[in-house]
């Protein structure tokens, strides 16, 4: 499966980071790229359960291509969400089912920095994305 252009850009950006400090800074910059959710979208119906921090997910589609928007109050988590979304936005439901989140974050060099609770939260987001697909 080919990567969307923004996902290839993320890989290139993170490949140039020698250490965690630079990755963390870049992660927060990616989080700032998330379009803010409207107040009415930050509702219980859009909330992702299984995350320690508050996370909201809104789904849309263009034909069979899926698109998602997400938000969180946690800065690092917003960055992780942004990176997850660049990996899954524009995919079909079938392609989405094949995405390996752990592998994606390993490719970005972020796997070691994901605490078990953050990994569980990202998996909860991916599960919700697949449900909405």
C-alpha cells in the first residue's frame, strides 16, 4: 500500500531528528497542524473512550475515501493524532483495515516513546476510526 504524500513528508521530517527532544518538538508542531474542532464537535458522541486524555474524532468521506479530524487537550497527543491521521486519511475502509499503527510509529522513530497508556489510547482511536469507516 502506498503512503499518502503527507505521510511520506512526516517520515522525511522525523528521519532528520537525531534525538527525542527534537522529535518531541516536531511532534508538537505536527499537532498544531490539526484544524481545531468546533465546540459542538467536542461532544460525548465524538469522544474516543479508552484514552486517558480527552480525544474527539469526527469522520467524513468523499466517495469511498475516508477522512477524519481529531482533537485533544494534550499537546503531545495532538501531535500523535496528527501523525495517525496523515497515515489514514484518504484511505478506503479496506486499506484502513490493513494499517499497522505500531509499525507506523516505529517507522517515525516514536515507538519507544509511546507509553503503554499512550499506545492503548492510539489503538482506541484506530479502533474508533475503523468503526466509523
